[in-house]
């Protein structure tokens, strides 16, 4: 493939560059916007934007612009000239078989390391090459709620052994589990994790033990012991469901239920924690004949459904199990909510209960309306769905394309998977969280399976060998960067490659299972995978469970559900229309060497653009520029050629975006507007001056205007609710941390409390006036803030905070930088004059 060509999905693959990192320009910002520049350099340079005849549109960069009434942030992504492109040719059977065997060896390298060095511990610590035991190994806090000293990795891995065709080792593992695993432990565990890993593993192991009994005439000694163990563990989880809503507590003690002091104040759980129970509990009821498990799980799902926001049809992520009140109203498809959506659709598939399909479709419609923005999935407020809540995406959302495949919506699945694939190529692994401009937010990579899972489902749905090559890329990255002598180690930071002493059980249960299945011919497996459904932990449950009858169903479908169910029923799509190549083709075919002539007379110029002008909005839309509200006054512009009304409009759009960049370069804050926070500590002769950013609201400190007063730290620090120390703040300068609400809202609360000025400091580590482009804090158009408000980056703020803590009576001066320098210069001149006069006196 020619250098510089970006293959496949149009307008998506060109979003991210590997070696040519994005340049981010910041002139004005409001709270929540990114201020990251290209590392090691300032934003005084820019990658060239070239247009011209004969250039394929797939080689043109994608632009992302964030604006308020003026340009706020400009982001342009460079061409990935050096990005390793994935070949689009079909993979040979020989190579595919070699990769399948390599995936098998990867599994056994990790499995044997666990069995030889960690069993019967819950997990292997691959760097220490020893087992992780609850209460013995140093605690990792809430993360250890996954552990119950019940040999979790072996239980979680049972069905993977059958998928790999290793019946002998499967039989040996089942015997070990029956002999060694006990649940009567005085340990608090996560209900969610124990259900999906342990109960799911035991049930799948039981189902497959009976399967191989019948199919291969082996394990004739087996008499359902794993099912009995699953039932025992299920009963130990049931006390968690004794709440007024039916939504289970997040944690439970395996021996004493909820009757322990540590759980006395248990109130909160996440949506996914409560909504990822039904598959395992329904299977447990139908296999054991004891309906209580399925009844409890249905009740929890019904309660969650009632908690949705009736207008947006969205769910929050954390709620109170007793009142049902939402504690965190952020809505997305990633951490805290992901598998709730998954279990709605899969509960319909496994159990045949149409109410879950209706619920899934209503949620799905809302997600595609409010959360899905092209290939990206951006969290919003459930009750204000046009308001974005954070500036990053987390790795867990990588499961979403696979679920979209299962639901039959292939086109957006292809798009989001492609975006994720580029993130992986940029950073070697998909980091735990990454920003809207695809930079690392949280650098960890815990060898998660979600991207490989979606790759597997896309390949099975399309047969496109592109996904085999993507899987190969993921496999080789694991081999090169995660393999250690004693298993596979999580990566602590994808930027450094440093390892973490951690190998979660899902690495064996899911990651290697999906890799093996991706490269396997279904005909070579001892199981017909299409006869099973995967749980969220990739455990296999047979579709025949639904034929046992929903004899435990006690719920009553509410009238609202009956009315709307048919509105959201979706028919199966035509695979001919959704084949990935047809999604990728438009950008490649749109411009075929013809360079359209652009008339400048009618073209909208960036300098004239007004986000409030409906004619301007219609024009930019025709140019292939889509607008996304990020909340808090920000609007994001994304330009893609294939969205334009015509090739001419697409070319105009590219020029418009280029002008946005140039406009941003001309909108830097002049030094005359820079503010200063100055102070002189006891024992110091000279005043310290910290440069600060101004605001577009409140009093502007110009010339010799200043505020001189002691400072008080705000409580709460971010001032997104009423101040608790208002009396202390009255008449003082208040110091506020950035985040969670807008700058101007913080200023209003400070003013209400009686502060004479406010200093907002950054909450991003290591930012400084020396490595970041300063910006002006944006308001919301209202002119009700009268006090001056300035902004300090982290490094400068640390100096100020340290000085105040060491000298609480320290007096600060807020003033413009130029005014302060003139004042100090004038003071120095007077001192020199007095000194000269003193020397001249006889």
C-alpha cells in the first residue's frame, strides 16, 4: 500500500495518527476542555494542511474543532504516514492456523504459570510468580473484592479448556475444583464479579461436563457436582438482594451475608453490577429447578428499568439500592453500565422474553441519538442528554461494537471498532481511558478482552479478513509487550510499557478464548459455538435453556412497555448493504482525481462563522461538518468528506477548517491581558509573581487596579455546590480547584459567599505556564459576576498553596502582569532616588 494512504473506513481511520501526533491549539477555554499540546513542543508550529488535484480523499486529514461563540479549541490530526497499515488481502489458511496455534500456546503459557505457581490462589501475580490470596497478599482496596479465596482463575477457565479441545485437562481441572474449592469463607466479595466469574464458570463447566459425557463418553463419574457448588454460592449471594427496591447490594459476605459491620452502611451499586445477574441466575434456576434465583434477577432488572429517565430513556451509572435514587447520573456505554445493556439483549436471546428486547431497543435508540457521535461514544447526563460529562472514553466500551453486531446494526459497529483499532495502533494497546483527541487519559492496560471480542464478532458476521489482521495485531502486541516468563503481565502505562504484577482471571477466560476462536475454523471445534451464547465473562450457556420454559416469570409488563414495544422492534438487516467494505468505500471513491474549482464568492469564512446563526449551521453541515454539543457552552466540529453534500462542498469544508486553525493562531492572549498572583513570604526580600489567565466574566483588573487580601481554601474544593465555609471566605480571596462544573458557576458561588476575588487552579498534573498555552476562562453570556477571577496552572498553583499552608496569614495581590511590573518598577525607582539622596547628604 502506498505510503500515507489510510485504508478502509472513510473518515474514521484518518482520525488518528501514530507518529504524527495531534497538535492542539487553545486560545479560550471553559472548564472541562483539554489543554494538552503536542508533548515536548509548544503550539507555535503546525502540521501543513495540503489540498490539491489528484489527492485521494482518504489521504486528507480529519479535523476536529471545539468552539463556543468563538473558537475555543482546534485539533487537527496529522496523516499517519508512518502508521503500520493492515493489509486488506485475505489471510491464508496456513497463516490463520499458525495464529490459532499461537493463541493456544499463549493460553497454556498463562494457564501453566497459574497452575504451577499460584493454584489454589484466586489469581497469578506474574512478576512475583506467586499466587494472590485475599487477606494474605497486600490489599489493593476495592479491587480485591473480586477475590474470595475460591480458586477463581481455575473456575473461570474451565470452559476455555473445552473450547480448545483439551478434555483431559478439563476433567482434571473439574476434579480439582470439586476437591479444593470451598465457599464458607468470612470474606466480603463483589456480587457482580462473583456471579459472572464464579457462578458463570461453574455453570458453564457443569453444562460442558455433561456435554462431553454424552458426546465423547468421558467423565462418566461426573454427577452434577459443579451445579451443586453453583447453587451453594448462589444462595450465599441472595442476602444482597434483600433491599426495598430489589436491586442487590454491591457486596456481600460469603459466610454471614449482610450481617457484618463493614456492610452496615452499604447503599450504592452500579447499574452494571445490578443488571448483570440474569443470565447466570436464570441458568442456575432452570438447571437446578429452584426458581428463587431467576425471580430475584428479574426483579432487579425490572427495578432498574423503572429508574431510567423517562424522557431520554437513558440510565445513570451509580444508584442507591434502597431508594433507587441516582447518585451518578452520567450515562454512557462504558464502565459502570456496559454489561447492563449486554444482558438486556442476551436475556431476550437466551430466555425469549420480549420485554428485554423492547427495553434494549429503547435504550439503544437513546444511545445512538445522544451518546453515539460518529465513531465515538461520549458520556452525557441522563437527565440533560445534550450535555457531555467528561472528556475521555474508557476501554470497556470496546465491547459495544460486538453487541451491535449481535443486534444487527453493523455499520456503526464497523465505525467504532475502526476508531478503537486506531487507538490500539497509536498506543500499542488500548489504554484504560483515552481523550477525545485520542491521547492517553489513564495509561493502564489490563489485557482486557473487549476489543478482541468485538473483532471476533465482526469477523463472524462479515467474513472480512480485515478483522483477522486486526486480531493478529492484537495477538502480536500481547506477545511482544505483555508476555513474561511467568504468564502475561498487565501494562501499568502504555506510554512506558512498564508491567504491573497482575493477570486477571478474564485473561484466560476471555482474552485468549476469543483470540483462539477468531483464528479457528468452527468446523474444527468440538462444540458448535452457534448453539451457545456468551455471557459477559465469555462463559458458554446453551440456547436450549430457553426451551425449559420461563416457569419462574412473575413480573407484569407495565402498560407503557406494551404500548412502545413494537415501536422499537427492529428487523434483521441485509448483510449485502452492511458489509464493511461498503462502509469503507465512499471516502475512497468520492474524489477520483478531479479537483473541483471553488467559488470564493459564496463561501462561508471561519472568521464570519457564528454558532448561533442557523444559516451558518446549515452551510457547515452541507460542507460535511457535523456539530456535537459537548455541554458547558462547547461545540465540537468534525469534518469528513463523505458527509458533505457534494465534492465542492467537501472542499469548502476543508478550507473552512483550515481557516479555523489559522484563526486560532491569531487569537492568542496578549501579554497585556495576563493576570498576576503575587505575594512576599516572611524573610524574603523580593515578591513572587505567578502568571495567571484572565476570564471573560467578572471584573477585569487593568492598569493599577488590584485586589490585596488573605486567601482561604474553598470547601468543597471544586465549589460545584454551596460553600460550607462561607463565613471564613467573606472578604477574602477564595482558592478553588478546577473540575466538575463551569468556571462561571464557581465564580457565582464564590461571589455569593462574599469573596472579593477567586483563584481557580488546574487539576491536571504538571501543567505550567511554561508548557501550556494560556487561555481565558469562558462565561455563559450572563453579566452577573462582579469579582475578578484568575486561573493558575498546576505548577504555579503548587507554589501558591505551599506558601499559604506554611504562612496562613500570607497576603496576596491580584493584578494585571503589566500593571504589577509597572508598579514594582516605579517602587524600585523611588528606592533608588532615596538611596542617592541619602548618600548625598553631608
